[in-house]
C-alpha cells in the first residue's frame, strides 16, 4: 500500500527546492514546521532530527570544511558526499541541490530526514541510522551516537520538567 505522504514527497521536495534565501524559514515557528514536515514525509521521529540539529549546530548558509576534503552544509550539516543521491532524489542539478542545502532550512531538514530514513531502511534501527548519519566508521559512529543520545536525553529531561508537561500529569 502506498502511503499518502509518499505520494506528495516529490511535490514537497520541489517546493522545498524552490525556496530561495529570502523565502527560507526565518523564525522558530517556520523552522519547526519545516522540521516536522520533513519528519512526517520520511517517517522519522522529529525528536531525533531535533537532537541531531542540536549536535550538528549548523546554521543557514553554513559550509564547513572537513579534514577529508568534503564539506558539511547548512543547519543539519549534510555532507556534500550526499549530493549525487540528493540530485536524483530532488531531480535537481548539483548546484541547485547544494544551494538548497545551504540556503533553505526546509530543504536541509528534508535532506537530513531522507538520509535518516535511508539509514533506518538499511539497518532497521533508528539509533544505528543516527550514527550512520555522521559516519559509517565504527569509532566515529559510536562517538557521534553518544553525543546525540546525550542531547536527546537532555531534551527529554527539559520536556519532563516543563510546566506544560507537569500540568498535564
């Protein structure tokens, strides 16, 4: 059975790619909406995307050089090694895919959610997919996963301590 969100994924990707820096998400509400939309389209937990975002610490327009010659792009620090697959996924040129990752929060989140969903499809385990988001190398995977888990646990503690959560108990 085809899921309804699967049918709109190409349309959503096109919309996300059409965003220019002047139309990119600029406030917390828009950022949250983009993150939740990407999570929903790719059937990944939004909380994992938030935890990865907290660890990656990128920002709109960021391009960070890595020691291996690759670069990490945008808020989710999507590695440019993903560009060939993203070009196919988005039916976009290399330049358009790069600019979307760099200049559109929504496109950057969509790419990250897509990468995470691919990792989950390969491993069947979200935590392994999170580790693979950063690296396929054993030591690097473990280090990164530990950082994301710490961030995830801190988010959970904050959520449990929030007045809204306490009031709803």
